[in-house]
């Protein structure tokens, strides 16, 4: 499948939530990708979620490829996976002796997105399927030292990356599950992105992938915190594809 077909698999024409799928990573295909043969693929028992029997949106805010695999598991149960992954991989010049260091491993994410495309094409989401939004919990590269000449593809998510609360409610969705890993703190960007939903009365719950309730600290929001977040996000490097990613410039000082 070419990059257009792969993107169409993730953003099918009949999908209610396809307009929110981020195209930037797909624009970098084709390119050499990691071989998934023999790699670990997490398994999820989602009986706890299907037993609820209610329409609800899900945000899979899990580390790396785990988020994609979780969304694919929900796709098999009737959700539409919506990739909000907006970081780009580094360029792949053929004359380079080895891979270019990047802040976030987008190549692994792209490999799973591409490998899943044929299955999604063969089994498109049912009409009015609820959404499962896919985020990489490591999108901010926590603990990673950003050094000169590294490809800085850290990313953030905004409220505009999600449909409005009014649209969700029009589709009979008033509850949202944010599925997370307890080892990764809730991102400040996600707290700000979901603030409009909270103000509109959407019920937002934190859960682990096994259905266990979570009580992670929620970052502060408000106009002052929002201003600080905006100032931080505005300096994040973008590229011509519209996604996040650019080389860290070499220092000119001694």
C-alpha cells in the first residue's frame, strides 16, 4: 500500500471522526521502517470496557506503539481509531552512515500504522462508531536530553485537535475514558486540550489499560497556566508537512 492508501485506511471516507486524523507522519512514507517480526505486541483484555454497554469516547494516551495497539484492539470491537500522532520522523538521507538520533521514536509508530492499514481497510468502522483517539504518552520525550543536531520531534496536542463537546454529545457521547500508564505523568498539553470538554460537562475518567481506576495528578489549567503552555508550545519546531520536527541548531557560541 502506498502512503495515500495507508492514510485512507486510518481516515476512511465513511468514518465519522476521519477529519481529525493527523496526516503529517504519513507524508513521510515510503521510507525504511523497523521490522516488526518478532517484536512484542501487547495483548489487552477489554471485557471491562465492552461490559459497560455505553457509547463513550476513549483516549489512548499510552507509551509509544502501545497506544496504537490498544486502539487497534478497540477497532476490532467497534471503535474508530483516530491517530492524533503529529510528530514526524527524521529525514532518511541514503548517504548517512546510520540512523539519525531523534527525540521521539516515530519510525516505530509509523511501522505499526502501516502494518495495520490492510486490516483497517478490510474492516472499516461501523456507522456512528465511537472514537478512540491515539496519543503517544512519550510525545514530550520525558527524561530525554535534547542536544545539538538531534532531530527534535517532540509534540503537543491542543483542544482544536479534538472534536467539540457539542459534536460528541450530538453523537450520543457524554463520557470519555483516558487510558494511561501510571508510570507516565499526565501531560500538561492534554489537560489544557480537554479543559473545554470539562467545562461543557463531559465526564472524563482516568483508567489503566486493564480497567483499573487511576488517580494521577491532573495538571493545573486556567488562563495563566494556559498562557505558559502556549508560550512553551509556540517555540516547538514545525516542518513543511505541518507536523512537529526539526533539527536542533548547532550552537554558534564558544
